[in-house]
């Protein structure tokens, strides 16, 4: 089974998605499961993981409702207020639904680069092990050293790094991103999504081969047993189609044996989130 490890759904409202600027005008509409289904099937993927795009418990509830009605949505990475005294009760309520597989906070947008180490946030993260949930790390390259300190505090928790920490592909910069990636990958509890890379390239002149050095670092650092393919649909549509976005990784994988390809295309995703076959 091939699984898209990272995609979003939303009902578009300008005030709730103010990060969608004029350059991403084509994203200013609704994106729902029936919009994704034919594209996902056409690309040879049987399921996906829906990831939060808004920091609201209402969205988490809505995503779980969508997943309950659609078996192809195999899991949901939602949001709860991990800094709140109510974090445990929020987690307990949502964790009754087996489709909740993890949580995420949009750390990249926090003005405090040390946000991951805030006392109240760490207290919330510590609750995830009780509910057998993962935590998705959404950061920029400058946050990688802090992310390593953060992960080190929770040796029993499973983490997923989103989008290879968004390297500066449009400028061709590798360091210090690569050093930070390798340092974070030393923790065996950290997995990584090969997703969201096209939007870090130059939108007007990007070429697939420009992403290869970053995929090389990802494979070298994490190894094929901790990598997962993801589309970041519909955000990827600002730059490339769903099929083209996934083909970047699928074509890169052709150099590897079929077992490795299948792990990155779905086996690792199924394993980290304990998804049914």
C-alpha cells in the first residue's frame, strides 16, 4: 500500500488562512477528500494522512469526522493546545478516535525560536506518550539545533520531521542545514517526511534535479527505514501538480531495490503510526 504521509483539507475562509497570499491565489478555495481522491488514485496511492493546517480543536474534530467517513484517510495529525492546562483533557477526548495518530504545532510561525523548549510546551509534549501519539516537528533550518535539544528530552516518544525542515533550495544553500539534519537524525525516534520541497525551490524556474542534493542528505542521515513520501497537497499546487510533486521522490527512489522503495512509499508510514494493513 502506498500512502501519502502529508496532505491537508480545508474550507477556505480568508481570515483563517491569511498565510495564503497573492502568490498562492489558486489555494484560495475549498480542498476536500473528493478533490484529492482521483489525483491520489491516479498517482497510485491508496491512502493518506491528513495534517492540521489551523491551530484549533474545531479543525481537529472536523478532520477526524472526515476520516471516519472515508477509509482512505488513514490517520489524522491534529492540533491541541499543548501549552494549556486543558491539554490532557483535549488529548483524552480526541484519542478515543483511533484515527488520531499524532499532533502538530506550527512552530515555524512562532516568534520565539526557543518555543520548543518552553516549559509549558514541554509539559504538554510529555502527555503524548500516554496516548501513544507522535509529534510532528514543523520548523525552519534555523530551528534544527533547538529541535535536537527538544527531542533529546523525550527518548520514548516518536517524532516526525516535516518537509526536511524546509531547506533553502531556491538559493542552493546546503549548510548549516545539512549538519543540523544529521544531528537530529542521530536520534532513532525521529522519522522524516520527504514532502513540501517544491515550495522551497524557485517557483518560476525550479527543476527536479535541484532537489536531489537535499534528498541525498535526507537518505544519508535518516536511512530509508525512517523516511516517508508526502505531497503537502494542496499547498504543493502553488508550484506543481500533485503527480509531479510525488514523482520527484518516486523517481529518486528508482535507484534503490524494491523493498526500500516500498518502505518509503508506505511501509514506514504504516509502521510509525501503526496503521492497519
